[in-house]
C-alpha cells in the first residue's frame, strides 16, 4: 500500500537559526512562537552586532557554535547595528550565502532600501501587538523552514 504525500511521516530535522536581537521581550516572543514549530529550531541569540558576527564566524567563545542556516536580524542593535552586520556578511565568503530576514521596528524607506541593497532576503516590520508578532514569526518559520530550500553548504561547511 502506497502512502500519499499527506500520510507520510514528517521528516524531523533541525534548523540552526541565529536571532540577532537586543530586546529581551522580542527574544522571548520569538522563542515562544518557534516553540511549537513543525521543524525543530535550534535558536541561538546574539544581543549586539559584534556578537552576531563573532557567532557566525565562530570566533572566541563561539568557536564551537553551529553555523546558522538562517539569520533573523534586528537593525537597531548596539555596538554594530544590523545594517553593518548585513554589509559584513555579504562581503564574507563564509557568510554570504546565509539567508537573512531583517526583523525590525523600522518602517523607514531608507532602511528597507539599504537592507535589500545589501542583499537581505526579506524585510519584515515587527508588529506592536504580541499576537501579531507571533503570527509574523510563524509566517517566517513556515516559509523559510518549510517552503524555501536553504543552501546546503551554508551552516554545514567548516571554516
């Protein structure tokens, strides 16, 4: 007896995600929204731009860190902002292929344009209401972790 596509057991795989976010409330909401994911999400958090780059480059205390397969990037962070992080990622041959979704409060046209200029894969404005925030994170999860194909060499090669 053949199983239809909908009857086949779901493949359980994990996806390494880096959330570059300095707001503890947004970190908590993102964790909550991804908790019931149909895909196992290993969420790492960087609280500023320098930490995000060190994590992705596996430098210092992050030498054993997993390479993220997706980055959720806030633009307004301390030390290095998300714009600088994105620009550096796109110049680094080891990070250039990692998909980046900008997840920020900014609705400024110049932020949207500059994010896409530096090859962000998406730009999402954070909603102000908790329930809407969860819906947005679930939509990102649904598309990037269930629909889109992530580059197989990102997050899996050694530096």
